[in-house]
């Protein structure tokens, strides 16, 4: 493990730009259609979001990072602040009221969601001004952060940062202004996304994965990594397309976090994708505990040594 800690001492930091919010999960008999009311059978609240999950994973490895994750006021913002303080996840406090996400789960396990947006998607140029670009390895940008009113400021900040970008739309592309998407693609980001979102962003021009990935690669000018449930991660980078197998359903956020963690450790893309699948499969449906992170550190160290 000595090698692992030497790597941590010398590594640059990823910049994570993602949301942290309160999710209200409701079990229902069936998902409502349109604006129908729903009567929950069971309700629970939890803190989640792309920024929250990624920060917790990087904390588990002991990796350095910068996080731009806004949080506002109100009952939902208070819950976010409490949970993040307990889990050592740094936040950027805003004056506006925090929103929330209602997730509905029917008897068959199908999900629907309703977003009540708030300060958790706000971005100000001053949020990034203190960050030294020379200490940043890449900026991982989650799609939810491009749904806010100041998304154009975020695009400008990324352009000024002048570091590699990993864009993870997280199935929010339909909520992002078309001009903002064009400006994001103009920055030539790597893409890490699900197959359904890949088809959407490619204009649903084809149902063929190769053609879809090729179209997105031509638009972004950088590697395109597409997760196909229970099949794997299909990659197009202008060379020979590859598929890293994944034989069971995993949490997409854990795939993304595992890929970011492996890249932070200096592992090249293809092996980083292999590690991301391994990590997400080990996680199952939960955030890893400390004992699992110790195993994951050993796994990463072996990959670094080429074993």
C-alpha cells in the first residue's frame, strides 16, 4: 500500500462539478400519468446527487479533489448540510432556497421523478476563481449543473480553466438548453453516458450503437464511453471501438465515480473503464464501507503495477 500513498502525494486533483440534493422517495402502486396526484405507500428522504456520490468515493480512497456543489437554505438545504458535514463533503452555500427531487417507484420497480429545482443548480463565476488550473487533472461536469440559470457562466469558466473535461449528462440532456449543449460540445469533452442518452444526443439518427457513438465522437472530438445495461461500456475514440463487459445492472453514478477515481490514480482510459465496472459491481446498490474501500485500494494498486 506504500505505492498507493506515494501516488496520492503526487497526484493532481479532479474538479467535480455536480449537485447535492434531498431526494424524497415514494413507493406507489403505479406511476402517475401527466399531472395526476399520487398517494405514497411509503416515503423516505435521503441526500444524494452526482457531486455527493463522487465526493464520497474520492473521500473513501483518500484522493484529493475540488468540489463545486451548491447548497441553499430551507429544510432540504439543512438536511444536505447536515449529511455533508458528517461525511466530509465540502459545499458552496447559496442564499436561495434548496430544491428537492421526488422519486416515485411502482410495484414493478419502475421509477419516475419530478425535480423541484433550487439553489443546488446555481453557479457563480466566483465559485471557481480560487481554483488553480495547474493543480487540476480534469473537470468532471455533471449534466444537472447545466440546467441552472447561469449555465453559460459555467461554460465560460470551463473554457477559461483550459483543462480536459469529462461530461456526464446523467440523463438530464432534455433539460439543458440546446445552445448550452452546443457550447459544451465545442469544448471537446470526453463523454460518459448511458445508451438512452447517447441516442438522444445523437439525434436518434440510428438505433445502432456503433453509428451513435461515431456521431457523438465526431461532434465532441474526444472519447465517447457509453454504458449499456448488463452489456458493458462501449468506447469510441477514433481507433478500434471496444467493449468492457458488465454482466449485471450497476449504479451509473458508481461507474462514473470509479472511472474518475481510476483516472485520478493515473490509470489509462481502457483499464480505468475496467476498474470502473469492477468497482460498480462491488458496490451493488450501496455506497462502499471502509473495509470495501481498503480492498478497492489494493485493487487499484495492482492495476497501477500492471498485475
